[in-house]
């Protein structure tokens, strides 16, 4: 899971980033509302932690723009503004939760788990099955009928994203940002290597699914099951 932290208190933002990464999440930080909105509109995040009082653009306006652009990512407002009217304003503009500073790290992590729980259930039930293959989050295994093969973490993340976005080509740029983050120095040919590995593993377990290169657009997973193309 990738989290976007939009917080102008840089020390707090870096503490949050470190905490999330210890928990096994990916995390990116930005320190003003304009850059925060730009990152949020990329659509690559699974959760946004959003301060209200930000330079350039306040958190309420950032949130309103995110929702106006039909991005339904869960948003947790994290702010020193504790008044009832402030909470109502945040929730009415599309926030999913509201936590005031100071806060306990355990509570923040519990709220993140609660916000993502329903989404994760939907992904497990719907998003991680495609044609004749399925992914197991607990074991990082790819299976087809009775055949199974273990995936590396990056292979799993890439295949998971391709399945979630089935029907829409995903560019190399989007894959790099989603899997490695904005500040990575990973080159695009690394994506080609992982795609090659995944193709070989799909073939090894006898799957009808394949990762197709859509020239000029990126990669697309496709498969035929019971005569119907997915």
C-alpha cells in the first residue's frame, strides 16, 4: 500500500513516513497544498494523510479538488483544528476520517487499518482474480488451477496493479511511480525485466493469461476463459 503524506511540519511528516515504512507501507511526503494536490491527482495512492493548515492551498481545498476529480482514495485529515465545525467541514468535503493533533501513533495506525480494510476485502474478493489466475497476499503466490509459483515482492506488486487496472494499459512511468515512488532512480528497463519474469511465470503454471505490450501506452493483462476474453 502506498500512502501520500501532505503535511507542512517536516519533522512530523518524516516521522510518519518512517513509521509507515516500518509497518511495511510505501510512503511519499509533500509539504504544501499545491504539490500535495498534484501528487494526489496522480491516482497512484491507496491512502492520503492530509493536514488542514497548509501553505499554497489549504487541506480542505485540496480535498475538494481530489473529490471533484472523482478520486475516491480514502483520506484521513490530520490536524490541530479540533473544533466540531472543523470536523464537519472536513467530513462534508469528502474526508473519510479526522484525527486531531497531538495523537497516538497506535491510534493513527488503527485508523489506517480500518480505512483500508474494506478496500482490501474488495481487492481480495474481486481484484486479485483474473481469468484463470489468482494471487495470494499471504504467501505472494500466483496460482492457476493446482499449479502455484512464488513471486518476488516487486513481481507481486506489478501483477496486482495490472489486475486491478485490467482493461486499461498502464505505462512504464505509472508502474515505476506506483511501485517505487516519485523519488526513485529506478530505470524503465527494470519494468521490462520484471514483466519478462512475470510472463515466464504465467507460462510456467500453464495460464491462458498474458501481459501484452500496448505500443505507446504500456502494459495490459489479458486472458481468455471459457471462450470469453478478459
